[in-house]
């Protein structure tokens, strides 16, 4: 393949990756079929095509998928080696993986909002409050990051017992339930 063709393969793979519904539909169909599928079968299912481009895009999607399919190996009929096959995960497992992914995304959004709020406070601005003013301690304690502030206060104001400050940090972190 030429460099231009490979670049086209990669562009198609990235475009397909943006459409998560494709993998979900393929998973639902594969789950109904009740058996593991080879790459060629999944490419045909996803794109109604088994060209090298479709195979590459399918492989790219499966390599990045951690929700719908899991890879297994199957012996080739001639015994010449292993052929990768992809098994659809059971519906309860997919539901749990989706829930965990959403929790991680929510925690990431919360952490980004926290960093932005701290950066804004350090810069001396708080948006609608006007230029140069910082939120008061009471505003921090009553705001959306009250649990984080309480945990920070607990750690900062506690005296380590036996020289182990990690236990007070762990206790404060679990009390704030950052998850």
C-alpha cells in the first residue's frame, strides 16, 4: 500500500472511532448470534465490506474497544496457528463497563472543574464576582467543592500521629468521597 492509501485507512479509522454507535450495533448483532466472530466477519457486519481498508478500520475499532468485545484465539482449521476471534461481552458486563466509564468521565470533569476553580481563585478572578476578587473561605465551604475543601482542611489541620500523615490523608480523602 502507498503512504496515501495508509493515510486514508487511518483517516477512515479515526472517523469510524468517533461513531461509538457502530460498535454497539455490531455488539448487539453479535450477541444475538451467540458466537465469537473473526475480524473478516465483523468487518462485513460493520461495513458490508471485507476490503483491506474495512479490515484495518475494524481492527482499529476493536483494538480501542474495551466495552463491547473481548479478544480470544481459535485454532485454524489446518492447525497452522491461532486466529483471533472476538466474543461479544455479556449484556450485564457491558452495562457495568459503561457505568464505570461514565463514573470515570464524571470524576475527570469534576477534577477539571476543580483545577479551573483553583486557577481562577489564584488569579484573583471568579467570573461574575468582578475582576480581582477571590471567593471567601465560607463561599468555598458552601460551594460545589465543599467536600474537597473539607478534606484539605482535615489534612492540613491534623497532626500526624506516629509520624504517618498518609493515614490522615486517606481518611480525609475517603470522607470527601471524590470518586
